[in-house]
C-alpha cells in the first residue's frame, strides 16, 4: 500500500514537471523580444526601454493567465463530463470553474485599473511618448 502511494505521488510530480516544461518552453523562446534595448549596437537601456519592457511583461502575463485559464476550464470540463454522477467530482469541477472565473476576472480587472491609471497619469506631453498603449 505504501508503494502505491509513493508511485502516485511520483506520477503526479512527473505530470506536473512535464506540464510545466510544455507551458514554460515558449517563454524561453519568446523572451528574446522582451528587452527592447541592448541589441543593434545600443550601449545602454534608458527609462523608455524600462517602461516598454514592463508593458511587454504585463501583456505576456495577461496572455499566459488566459491560456492557463483555458487549460483549467478544459480540465474542469473533463472532470464534469467523466464524473459519472459522482457528486464529489461534480462539485470539485464546479469549484474549479468558479475559481478560474474569479481569478481571471481579478487579473483582467487589475490590468484594466493599471491601464486606466497609466493613461490618465501619462496623458499629455510628458511620459506618454514612452508608453506604447
């Protein structure tokens, strides 16, 4: 019995690591365009480059959260579809659905609030030229 428990834990860890590798492998490839300076003979990065990089990071995190939400919706859908009338599995799937919806709403609301604040604060001739919104 103890062997089966260890095997299940090792299997879950293996699935988690494989999923993390699959999800995070595009990050390594796409991070080449993350830093907008330092290439093409540029010696130093400036304030403008820092703001542009921050915007790219925020946009990437929003896109990644949407992809993760879709994966969790799919997982919860499979749990719900293959629950076989088990009320425990159905309630777990519903909980996953609602937690993903709440998390996605919070992430998008946070992005909207930050975007609104930045567009109000950077309105005018000051820093607006640095922010590609």
